[in-house]
C-alpha cells in the first residue's frame, strides 16, 4: 500500500509539474502574440478595409429556431455591421412560432426563384426569400433538421461568397468584428483558411436595442467564474495553440471559414454534438492529406458577446454536451490510428508533456488506415485538452 501511494504521489507530482509548465509556456507565447497583434493593428486602418472595393465578400449564416421575440433586432444588427461586401443569410430552421412572419413583416420578404444547389446535406428547403428593404438579406426557410449543423448547411448551400461567417442569432457582434477578423486573411489570403476570435460573456452588461452599451461584470459568482474561464481559454489556450497552427476549435458563436473548403469536407455533420470541434478537425485532416500549406488563425480581439448559463443546472447541461461532443470527435480522430490503444497512449503523452510539436497524419486509403509519423504527431488529440 505504501509503495502504491509513493508511486501515486510521484505520478501526480510530475503530471502537475508538466501540466503547469505547459500552461506557463502557453502564457508566454500568448503574451508575445498579443503584443505583436497590437503592433500589427497600428499598421492597419480598418476604415481602409471598409472603404475598399477589393475586400473579399463574406456571407453571414445565422440559424434561427423559434426566435420570434428577438429575430427583428438580431437581423437588423447584422445588417448594420461594418463591411463593404456582405451577404446575410438567415436560416429559419423549422420554427414553430412566428419567426418567419416577424422577418417578413419587418424586412418585406418576397419569395424568389433562385438556384439552390444542395452541395452539402441538409433538411429539405421550403423556400428562399429576398428582402425588398435590403437586398443583402436572404432568408432560407427549411424543415427542422434537429441541429444547428443542419441549418448552417442549408445556409452554406445558399451562400455565394468566398468566405462564410457562422454566428448565433442571439449573439451580439461588435460593429467592426468582420473588419478585424478579416485582417489575417488580407495579410495572407492564400494560406489562411479559417479565423476565430474571442467570445466574451454578455451577462451583466448593459444592452439597448440589441447593441452593447456598457460592459459590466455579472453579479452571480457562477457567471464571474465563467468570465475568467473564457478569458483564460481564449487569451491563453487558443491563442498559443494557433501559433503552432494547432487550433482545433473555432467557436460556433463566431467563426470565419473559406466556403469552398467547408463544402469540400461535406459541411457540418448533423449527427455531431460538437460541430465546431468536428469541422475544424476535418479541415485539418483534409488539408494535411492534400499536402497544402495552410494556417488556421486566431484574432485576440473581443468580437462577439454571448450569454452564459446563470445556474448550476444549465451549466451542467452545457458542459455535459461539450464533453459528449469532445469524446465523439476524439473517437472519430482515434480511428485514424491503427489501434485505439495507440491513440489513447498518444493522447496521454501529449496531455502530460503538452508538446507543441505534434500533429496527426493518417492515410486516406481504404481499409484500416496505418499510422504515419510526421514532425507534428497527434496534434489534434493533444490540443483538444488545452484549447477548450
């Protein structure tokens, strides 16, 4: 028994030492990156992007399900975002309330006969509506697909822009959010294929007409803890992993992707619980298999504000869904290895050492895919633990 306790003590000591050293390294990388980003912003004038006719068009996809009370304000705020070439696609995902009617009355929607090619799988589309108030607004009315992923796929099929930005209908975006998230793409349009930004906690802040007027800390301790958690996860974890091109998640509340690549990997998977995990992991896999030199970047600017759970029951349900999504994606990634035991060992090693020099590379040949060792072995497995 004493021997067991001694081994357990040494194991935990070295584990926590390695784990804290990994977080310290990520903190140092994040501090350096944030300073470089602030210096980079000084050389960019966001109003130049806004006034430029050469800015790449963006399609914003906003799924909506039973949002009759807030859909008018949400769509109006999207139309007011600063960006020269913008396409707003609101997907009415089989709403059972007056979501579609509210939009029809507010934005004078009319049924249009447009070409709709289902390049990625989604539930049947009942109709496409164009606004007479603002021609940039397109509403896709579809049958309920049972998931956000299915609704986003319908919007993806209707998009005509080279970049798509997926947002939640109830999120609040900074007015210059699109200008800021496009900076990495404008710096290197050939290599940068996706960009994520910081998601901040909205609870406690002052909102008028769907616009953030004043930032305040929440009053409940459970909400304050989540504020700290979000700042740690985004400003340290994701920013550091992005520097090694190992970012494995772009938040579903606000993320920008190249349209052709999202379609190439089959869009979002409707049966995936963690669709944001799943999509980015498949993008990595697809681009690595193609041997493409690419980057998935992260912008350390607060761009999107969202509500977080305010009670333990809601928080528990959210975290249970996140963990189920993580393990679902992990199980799919593990099949890239010749055996589950090998995958589990690789994950354990990466979790312990926090190595920034691993990545996953699997053969796409038929049958049982073998394991290929490359300079960045099993990065997806490792970074899942640190990028949450």
